[in-house]
């Protein structure tokens, strides 16, 4: 009878030890996943910020290109006006 009790106690003790090990393993996995999740969230935030900066740069470059087109068009118009003025001066002289 004592032997059976000791055997059951040993089996129960082993089962408890196994469960404790599984709990520790699961806690370790949980904290690793939680850490990975935080790292992923930080990376996602960094990428979102980079996208915002790229959009801002893109808008600025588009504006600069638009202004360059306007300046080029105005320069062409100035040259035409100067040519017309020169032609007018030649014919009126």
C-alpha cells in the first residue's frame, strides 16, 4: 500500500514538474512573441513615418517641377516679346 502511494506521489510530482516546465516554456514563448510584436510595431511606425516623409518630399518636388515649368514658359514668352520688340524697332527705324 505504501509503495502504491509513493508511486502515485512520484507520478504526480513528475506530472507537476512537467507542467511547471511547460508553463515556463509557454511564458518564454509569450514574452518572445510580445517582444517581437513590440519590435514589429516599432518597425511599422518607422515605415509609416518614412512614407509620410517621402510623400512630403514628393509633393515638394512636384511643386518645384511645376514652378520650373512656369518659369521656363515665362522665359520663352519674354524672349518672344524681346524678339517682337526688336522686329518692331527694326521696321520702325
